[in-house]
């Protein structure tokens, strides 16, 4: 479905929600398009390049309406390798603490990295004469109507103007040197490296510069950390904490969790990711549930906005092997130990220590 590889784990066919097996992500700086996870809240629109138009309005001196040819011809093209991670990544860890009804049980694969190609959002906003006020917000509108929203409405979201003016934020029409596929937002999507995937609005058709964050359901009601005792069905717009920067996270990608592996030399592989203005500085591995830790080897990075791959070589003795990993970022912060302390009613941002278990024979 949607040209994804046959071993893709499909949570829902409509709206299409699917993630790769963790081992499919392993060892690659850039995730192939057929492997990249896909997260949708409504039917996937079909918009041709000829039909597509982007309107830029609000607190700008020169409102614009750009065709695909104008966007791609008028502005310089830039490429950014960036990881997208859904805020629901690793929700299965929360489900083990307490059930989260109505939300897909995403495993570790709602995380993928691509080379995105497009115009800088900054260049387009400057062409529209955006006001220079860091308190403003840039709201994105899309045509896919979601009946998961209350009331039913098209998908949308916003980011603060200072982030929108950062050089890494793109209006992308290319993914891994191909035209942006329809399922990933083609012909044009926003890519907001360092922020939760929800802000990288697909099939973008409107940009509005405004004093407040977007009042779209997926900004004002969803993708917020509600208190553990809150009822998401009765939460009001603005309740909870709005998610922006993606949380520091890491995982084991290979071998597959639960695999049987032969005794002797083996190598663990994984990724780590630090949000927005932070970088991954270290990944630690523990074989005793976190009492003692040893450093993993970090591979060279190809982009500040992409994930950091790591590996750890060991000699495995026969018996059960329990692996725990955690990352540290450039602010000196590390990941919290348990999902129970982070549990929230919508199941967002599980960045607790990651674990994998192997049977060594
Ligand atoms: N944009 C639109 N228009 N509609 C959506 O449902 N989902 C968001 C974001 N942009 C979404 C969207 C979420 S929650 C994520 S995690 C990313 O797209 C997923 O992008 P992908 O499907 O290309 O992996």
C-alpha cells in the first residue's frame, strides 16, 4: 500500500498509518522512501502540481499566491537531511503502563530520516514582507479533512516565527532526490527539522502570519501533553503543554527486539535524536537494567538535523541478554528512566530509556 515495503507494519489503512520494522531503519543515514513511516489524520488528497497553489497572508506587507512553478523557479533550492519523528513514537511503551484508547500503538518506527529539497520558508516569508516580530506565529493550512478532529476540520498547525525564519525549515517538493511522493505531502509540504513531525504539515496550501498559535484542532487540542488525570475528550483548547521541539530519544534498531542470536561477537545498532537546538553527545548502553553503563560508538553525522547512528560491539554469552540504552544531549540532559513517569492521556513523547531483549544460544 502506498508503495511501502511488504514488511511495513500497517496500523490503519484509512487513514493510512504505518511504520517500518525497526531493523529496516538500521544503519542508514537516510531512510528509503518505501521504508519511511507515514502518519495521516484523514484521506490523502490528490493534488497535481498544476492545481497546487500556496497563499501567504496575515501580518505581511505583500500577500502572495504562488504556483508550483513560481515556488520552484523564484526561490533558491536548498537540501536538508532531517529526521521526522511522530510525537506518538514508542506509544507501545505507554500502553504497557496504562491503556491509551483511540490512538494507534506506534512502536519505535514512527521515526525516519530523509534528504528534503525545497525553498526556505524564510525566503518566501521575506518575499511576502513578513513583520519582524519574534512573538508572531506562522500557521500552516492543508486540504485533508480529518473527522478525528472536533469539529471536523482540515489538518493544520503552526510554529513560532523565529523557528520559521531558521534556515533549516523548508517548503519541500523533493524527498531523497525524487519528487515528494503524494503520501508524504506532495506536491509540497513543510519540513520543520527539530520539531515533532506534526508541525511538518503536508500538502500545504496556506501560510498565515498571526499573533497567536494556530487554533487548528491539531495545534490547540491534540499534540499537547495533558496531565495524567485529564480526560482528553473534555480538554479545552489550550489545555496542557503544546509540543514543539522533539524530545531527546534513542533506540536499539538491530538485532530485532526478541531475536535469538548466536553466542559470541555481536554488534548492537541504533539511533539517537536530539530536538531543535541540541545535539546528541553520548549514547550509553547497560546490561544490568541501568545500574552500570558503557559508552556506545557514535558514527559520523551528516547533518545537524538528522539522527545520530550508534553501535556497540560485545561478546554475548549464552542466556538472556537485556539491553538498556539512553542518550545525552548538548545541554547535559539525559532521558528519563521509565515510561510510567511520563505517561500522558494521548500517549505523546515517550522518551524513556529504550530496552531490547535477546535470547543468546
Ligand atoms: N500534514 C497533514 N496535512 N495531515 C496530516 O495528517 N500528519 C502529521 C504531519 N503532517 C499530517 C501532516 C504528523 S502527526 C506527522 S508525524 C508527519 O506529518 C508524518 O509525515 P509522513 O507521513 O511523511 O511520515
